[in-house]
C-alpha cells in the first residue's frame, strides 16, 4: 500500500488540470464500543472520479464511507478518530454544521428509500429546507434539472405528482439520486446502489454514475467486482478494517500487487 | 497458483486450459522435429505423417478457444485468472501457426526429392534444432511461470536469424552456379524461412509468458535479425 506516494503524485497532477483532491483522510479509526471497525485508513478521494471501495462483508468499507458525511454520528456507540478533510476543512470539527455537510456530501443507499411523497416533493424537499429556492419557479427548475441529471425526467415529467414509492425499483433509485443532486452536493456517496436492481436498471444507474462524475466526486461501495471495474477510476480494497491496496482500477483488476487483493477479486478468498 | 478458488470447478477449467496449451506445445515441438527429419531423410512417408498430425494442433486450438471464451463468459475472470485466459487464447493461435510452418516444410519434401543429387544444407537442421529447443524452454517457462526463463528464450532468436542470413546467401550462390538447383534451393529457402518465422513466433510466446507472470505488456523492441529482405548477390562479382 502506498497511498502516501500516490496522493503526492495526484497533488502534482492538479497543476496539469487533472482531478483535484476532494477528501484527504488520514489515519481514520472507527470504534463501535470496544470493537475497532476501521484501523487507521488513509485515502484520498479525487474530484471528477469514481472511487470504488471493495472488500468482503464486515471489512469496514461501508463504515468508512459513512465517515465521509458523518453518518456514523447517528450510531451511539460509534467513535471516529483520525483526520478527514473536505477541501482542507476537518469535517469532525465542532464548528461544522452536520446538516450543511450532508448537503455537500450526499448519499444514496442500498435500498431505494424515497419519501412517501410525490416525485416532485422528493426532489424539492432538500432545496426547500436548505433554502436553496423560495420561489416556485426556482424550485420547479431545480426539480427538472435534478431529474434530468438523474436520467429520470423523460420517464416521469408527466406525472410529477405521483407517489415516489409507486415507481419501479430502478426508477426509485434514480429518484434518490435526483434527490441527492438537488441540493448541489460536491460529493456523492453510494452504498451498494444497485444491489436491489435488475441488470437493466443497474446499467442505467452505472451510466448515470459515469455522467455524474463530470461534476462530482463519487465514492461507491459495491460487492460486485465487475461493477467496480466498470464504473470506477480508482479502487480501494478493504480487508479487516484496513486498506490492503489502493490504485487505478485497471491495475487493481488486471495486475493487483497484493496477494490478498488477487485472492479476493479472483474468488480465492478462504 | 498458490491458492485455490472457492469454486473448485473454476480451478479445474483453468487447469484444463493450461494442460491443453502444454499438449499443443509438445505437439508443435514434435512437428518441427518430424518435418526436419522428413527433409533430411528424404522420406515422403514421414512428411505425410507430419502433414496429417497437424490436424491435431488445429483441433486443440479450436478446443482451447472454445473453453477460453466459455470461461470468459461465465466467470468474468480478474487479475491473474484473466491474464491466464488471455494468454492461453493467444498462445494457442501462435502454436497453431508454428504447426502450420512445420506442415509447410513437410509439404516441400516431395518437390525437393525430385532432385536426386541435391544435398540438403545442414544449416536448416541447425536452425530447426535451435528453434525446437527455444520452444521447449518457453513451454517450461509457461508451466513454471518463469518470466526470467521466458526472457532468456526471447533473446535466443538472434542466432536463428544469423543462420538464416548465411543460408540465404549460400543458396543464392548455388542457384547462380547451377540453374538445375533453383527448384530444390527455392523450396529449401522457403523451408528455412518457415523455421526462421517459427523462431519469431516463439519470441511472441515468450512475451506472452512475460505478461502472464508480470502483468505487464512487453513492448516489442527486439531487434530483427533477418536482413535477407535487403540482400543482393550480383553475378560476376567477387
């Protein structure tokens, strides 16, 4: 593992108009009570890139993901140490407004979880509570752009008052992505966003992820190795609360340096 | 491979692929020896055997291709497994090609035999011997996953090219001296060219083994030693 070296190279790349570092995380530990779930993870998340976190169940990849917008705060026994900087600011600083943070760092979950409200309200809710739009016309515009960016507009434009929960699973997930986009986030976290979707809906979401990359930094946790290989530019392999290997996706999947990575991605893990 | 797959049938499929390649390699070696043997013994019968035996190589290539595609489709192989399958695909087509060259040499035996007094130049045998040894070693490198050994083979193509260059000039001289030798000399020249090409293909195999082991594609910077494309011999010159 040479995250320190690669992050240096990436910072050099900024000068050449390459992706810039969005998140710098160093020595991140997470404890659930006595149990140490993450054991000092250091990783950089770059803008305009998809970073995939892979690893067996319980390896800490979702826990790490949830550190990035302080979702672990909602777990009483969870304790996070180490430094997590978003654009250079420590997101665990007392002065940080968690609600604001979660608007900047949006999240999409494994199971589509639209609010039991209309499609329109699902998307408009965030901008409203964050005061991004007060006039109806502005809100309409945000709803339309968000649904368009999420690739859902053409399918729902004539029935925005329908319940979000009435959509198909794939549409619901894209609605949740639209909802996340509506508050103009900078980073989108996705925790197994396709595991409840059929292959066609999965392909749509993957296509969407690739488009969203233009404007956001995306971190995706996935159990599907093929999905990680398809959608991401960087891949980090987690095992037992540590990052075993982190690098360019192509390299990880054709020529991993670590035997444990090789064993996992080729299906040799005992 | 140090660890087995969780799905044991996957291991078996990869193992089959490896042993099919090894079998193809063994056959290709035998074919070179057989073709050259037929040439020097002037045995049409032996040549016929070589031509017949080429079918087995063709069949194996198709079987390997089918198996490899099936694994790709069903297992979505990654990392060393992916390299293993891609390598098997490429190696099988190279080995099939090497077999074709042996077959072509064997086919020329009858025509060369027409000329009773024609002496088969020993250099062809020397070239074939070198190439056969290279092929054997590259197959060992494949089975042992030994990139160093593969690179050693890679560098051994130059002497084959050198022999070919000198043979080319030698045969041109014979043809200038005696017009009756043109037919057998031309056939022999083609046979030698076939051996020279086999050597090139063996270096491709070495590159594939290098990729299989190291995961890095070797840029083809090997100097080409066959200079006969530029060789001119003028009559009435020293």
